[in-house]
């Protein structure tokens, strides 16, 4: 089956056309600066160089129209007509409590996603635009919505309720939802498969460490806790997001700097995390390089980062009363042996021993603990687009979830 995966942001759009029978990517790319001067489309056919073209894209309609033109281009395209595209999978950021799994898109589903927009005002409306434009340009092709939050909907109340008056949950749906669910689901299942077992037999912790970062505890196949909350600001320290802080700090900064609450939120989202703490960069490659060159700010930031991840892992070991396997994924988790090593230094009490040779060498799926380690630690590259394509195929074929 050929599935077009669409991840529509407010001014950007990422796409991949995937063969779900072989997991092969026919073509992928992105449209940037939609509705802004200097918009550009990037297109890459499998095995070929990236093509970058500056071209006006006043709205998402032109952007998706261009993507389809590129996919059908006589010379560099990968399909002859739109009829070859069997289904479209849309990444949707917030599914609230309404969506516990992926769904075929209907008018009712669109309405329900709209109702969740209040919880993700920057993301859900953009995701919906992607759906509407696809309906317009590719009528009749079945579409599926895959939610970032759905995988975490199995969390029990004790994990998702905040310690604030219960009426805020009842009246405003304020609770922890969690994000990166597609990645946590893909990586946990893939790790079980890689370890030649089934997820339902394991206690697993997935560390998705990218620009955004989150950890989840998956107990015998069900997510029971995750570090992001009502929004993706909670939890670990990230590239530019603060993660957990004392909420009283917001008012304190607001008064001290005489700024608005919106400005404080901007600081917590865009100027904090490892970027804010180090004053150097949000990119972990820059930080690691600076640390190696003897920069103290980089060193204390990376130390604080690893410490925070290790504390979350410890709390999830407690929540599950044990752990069998830990996965590292996303940009930092997949590529930084040094950070993996720093985090795992705190985990010796679990009987976990890192094999520094495999930790520093190799690529792709791999085990980085010694054979006698009581807990296995793996590096599992994430693939959210493939997970969306598989979910789309499953629903279009009418298969049941595992
Ligand atoms: P997102 O999808 O959340 O934007 P990614 O999963 O692509 O993020 O991760 C991006 C992060 O991965 C960047 O901060 C980058 O520094 C980090 N990263 C990529 N390669 C390396 C590396 N070799 N060492 C350390 N960090 C890396």
C-alpha cells in the first residue's frame, strides 16, 4: 500500500510517501515558510539528491498542490497519478481524551479534533488545515488521523491528574496528556521485536531525547506514565524548553522583569532548557564540543541534563517496580554516546552495565549493555512517519490494533 504521510505545521509541512509492504520511502521532503516570503519546497526521491526550490506558497493549498506535482513529476516523480496513492496519514498533535487510538477521518472526527484545538492552539488548527486541503485536492482517498497523545491515554488517574482543584480537570480538561506518543509506541514495539520478545512481557522505559524530549514508562505494553504534561513544556529539560520548574517562578520573573505572562511563557518555551542554562546553544553537538574544550557552562548544563533524565528513569523504575529494557531514541538519544553514558552512570544500582565499545560504535538498532547486565539498554532509531503509515494502512484495511 502507498501511504502519503502529512505532518502539517502552521507555516511548514513535512511529507513522505511510504510503501507499507516494504517500509520503503519513495520520496520525502518539506515545505517551509508557507504564507511567508521566501517559501521553499524540498523534495527528495529515494536514492537521489535533495531538490530545493524557492516558490511562492501563500497557503497550505499551494504547498500540498506542489507536493503532489513533485510526486507525479514525469522525470523525478514516484507515481503516475494520484490514484496510486492508497491512503493519507495525518499527524495530529492533540487528541485530548477523545482519541485513545488512531481513527479513520470522518466529519465527526474533524469536529472532535476541532474541539481539542483549545488544548493545542498552535498545532491542531494547522493539522486540520492539512486534512481539509487533502480532502479538497484528493477527494475519495481514505485518510487517517494519528495522534501524538493517543498512546499515553492508558495512563491511570494517579499519573495524569495534577495536584490542583479537581474542578479544573472536570471543567477545563486540565490533566497530563503526554506527547511524542507515536515515537514511544514505535520504539517500544520495535525494541521488543529487536530483543526477540513481545512488549506485553516487558517493563520498558523509552527516552525520546531530541530537541523536544520526553520519557515514558510502558508496563507490559501499556503506557503508565510519561514526562510531558498538558503541554510539551513539562518534564525533562529540552533544547529550549525548561521542563519541570516551580510554578511560582513564573510570577516571580513576571514581577522582577515587569513583563507579561505571555513573555514569561515565551522565555520558558524558547529561551530556556540547555540553551538558556548554558547560554551557548540548544544543539547538543555544540554543547558537547564546548564541554570538551573546557567550557564550564556547557559542562554543568550537560550534567544537569543527564541528572534529570536519570531521575525520571529512577521514578519510572519505581512506578513499574522494575525495568527490563531501556531505549534511547531521537537526535540526542540516537547519536550521543557521551550523554547516554552520563545518564547510565546513575543506574548501576539496577545491575545495569554499559558496554562502552558498543555504546560508542555502530549505528541503527543495537544493545549497548554488556551480556551480564540485568537491564538491557538499546539504541533504537525512531521512525514516526513509518508508524503513522502503518497505522493508516491498518485502519484502511480494517485490521484490529495489536
Ligand atoms: P526534533 O525532531 O525534536 O526537532 P531531533 O530528534 O532531530 O529533534 O533531535 C535534534 C537534536 O539532536 C539536536 O539538539 C541535535 O543537537 C541533536 N543531535 C544530533 N546529532 C547529534 C550528535 N551526534 N551528538 C549530540 N547531539 C546530536
